């Protein structure tokens, strides 16, 4: 795993299809792979959060939903709630997904998944790619709590999240990565996470995992673990929780700047990873953590 306090010299270029408005005529490549572009946007209308744009593109299917379970930060308040669902299996090798999220000034978005994302190998040995671009405006809040990304055997997947926040924006971003299904050899997964406030890096991290990633099994990376995850909380009123803490031997809470805290964890499996990230969330205190931590998970059911 590599991390840096400043962005690399050049960000990974977006695929050509993502640089122009997508069209239905080119949603598939000549080999049958998906090229899709979904969009989620919210804005404040008459003091309430409204969904201003919602574009599904097979197999990415964002759908409006209602509150479910207890949610960090949002305690029955105004918010737009979206769940991501898949209308086809994947990503499969050769697929490229692009998800654009724009949380307008003063609005609140709660984004969750219907189920885990299972990344599968394709018939031609090509890599798959998922790029998410998130923009959160001043006074807006984005709570993004996805289900795990599971790298199945023989897959080659690139997973990128780039978040750009205004000075007064709030963010809770959770990420869970799992190498292989139960009793399955892992696939190869390259995950990049970038969070910036007013263009200044807060968290820049890249981790390469799996059988073709040199050194990923070293004790200084993930050792014998099969799951790795992060929680990033950005609060303009000040980073919540302690400046640094180690809830257990597999997790750490780190304050990255006066407004940003990151929780990182490794674990032998997905349930243990979730438990460790939840334990780190408990240290942040309300409103980011529940008042009674033993009764709920940061990923509500």
C-alpha cells in the first residue's frame, strides 16, 4: 500500500466514452463489455433536499428510497436517499463504469447499495474499471455507505474514488474491499481513494492487492488478511474523535488534518472487517456514531 500527502503527477485518465455525453448506441464494446455512465445530483429547493438528476445506465441503476435503520449524522432530518442496484452481473473483465455524484449546496445525500459488488473475470482477460467522481458543495452533506467490493478469482479490477469537497462540505465515506469469496482464491484489485478539500489533499491512498500485486501479502501491507477497509469523515466544524487511537491490533483511527479523520482496518474476513470499522466509528461520538453503539452497525440493516 502506498499513501501520500499530495496527489500524483497525473491522475489516471478517464476512458474516452466518459469524456462526452453517453449514448445508448455505445453502451457495449465490440466484445460485449459494458461502458456505462450513471449520474446522481441533489439540490436544495424551498429548504428541502431534492433529487435534481438521476440517470441510470445499465447495469448501474440508482433508485430513490426511504430511510432504513439508524443513520450516522442524519437523525430523521432532511435528506435524499438513493440505493445503487445492479441490473446485470459485474463489473466483469472489460467493463468500465463511471458514476458521477454531485451534492448541491445545502443539500444532503445518503447513498447506499442494495447488495455487495462482485467483480468477475471476463472472457478476454481484460481488466474492469469503476470510477466514481464525487463533488460536495458548500454546506452540503454526503453519507456514502456502500456494501463490500468482492474481487473474485482471476479478476483484474481498478476501483477509483475521487471526492472534491468545498470548505463547508461534510462527508462520511465508507469502503470495504474483500479478496475472494468464501474459500476462493482472490482476484487482483487496485483501489485508489482521493479526498480533497478546496483542492487540497486530505486523504490520498492507493492499495494494490491480490496474486499479481507485488508485496501485497507482506506484513506491512495486509499480511494474511483477506479484507481491508476505510472510513473517512470530513467535518468543517472539526474532525471528530481522538487524534489517534488503535481500537485493536487490526485497526487505527488517524486524524489527517483539523477537519478529517480516517479509520483504517484489515481483517481475515468481511464480518470482522465490518466490526472493526464500526468499533472505530464508535470512537467518533455523536452525531457520527450512535448513542448506543452495541445496538447498531454503521451500515444499517
